[in-house]
C-alpha cells in the first residue's frame, strides 16, 4: 500500500514526497526548503534510520511505523512559529482517535490519548508519538518543519518515558492509513492556528487534551529540577508550574515527569 494524502490535504494543495526508507524526514524537508522545493509539502516514510527527537535523542522508526514531516514556509517570527507544535499535537491526536475508533469497530481495542507538554502524545499513559519542530530562514520566508513520529507496529524499549505502539494496544492500522488521517487533520488545525493568530483557540483545545493538568509535576532542565503543580500553558506555550510557595514558574523546556515520579524529584 502506498502513502497518499487525505482528500482534504490534497484539495488544499499539499505536496507529498514518500520514501521507501529515509534517514530523517525532517532532514529531507529542510533540504527541500533550502533548494526552493514545493511548500506546503509532506515528507513521509514507514522506515526511518537516523531520525532524532529533542536534545538530539535518536528516533528510529522500524518498518511499519510512521515517520512524517510537514513543511510550511511562513512569514512569522520564530517565537510565533514555535507555537505550531501545539497544533501538530492536536492533529496527530485527532488522527489517532479517528483510526482507533475505526479499528475498535473490528477488534474492540480501545486506547485513551493525551497530549504531554511540550511535544509528545501518550496512549494509556505511555509515549506513542514524539514530535520535533525545526525552523530555518530560506529565500521565501521561515521554513518550519513539524516532524511527527508515531509508533504504529513497534515501540522502542528502555526510553525515559515508557513507550507503546498501536499494535501493542491491539489497534491494527497501517502507517499509510494513519498518515492519510494525519494529513487531513493537519489542514484543520493549521488553519485554526492561522500563522499564530489562532493560538488562543489552539491553546484551549490543547489544554482539554493535556496529560497531567492539575497534577504534581517535576521538570528536569539541565541540572535543575522544578517541582509543583502543572497549572496551565501560557500564551507563548510555556508550561506554568505552581510551586509550593504559590509562585507560577514558566518552563520553556525540559523533561517532564508526572505523579509519583514527580514526588521523587524526576529521577
């Protein structure tokens, strides 16, 4: 089965570059942007050999998983572009719910999905999606690439956050079917985001699906650990943590741990 755009994405004029195997779909997307390639455009493969997540952590997609990156060239400031990651989270979460509901009619398998700040999706509390947003100035504007990697048939072992695949959950779908749903969902949430002008609505929708909201949390950023209650995210997408002293501490980046792990200092 070949990768194909969903009908809504095709009608919106998105391009598609599909690989049998790729080192990194983000790398391919940025390379295309530098060379003046078509945008908006999706770059997708079911086997990725040299992908990376945040902090240069490897993100390998064995055959059957979904590695996908969407390229948009925008006239926005980098700080505004950074909020696009929340729209990406909403898009893949919506796609996962769609394909899972369809699969449940056949198998009865069910999973609960939630968005973990800043850029993961959890299924029943375990990581099923990792995302990486990258941007680079090119001739036509700011090239922004949202990389979205989803565990469809396999999940990596020994990860900081326990990982799971759709197959582990009894949800039998293909990377191709998930990508078609994702490409259509992206059109919806990218439209709501509207070059950052709609981030207020994106923020509202994201918080409705947020993991750990109102719960104890610990964030490790470098050698520092900040603990408190996950209060909300602000208008720039920073996590706001209410400390024991009642102060709202903005978090721009870090490894997030919820619940009992948080009480142990994010070890």
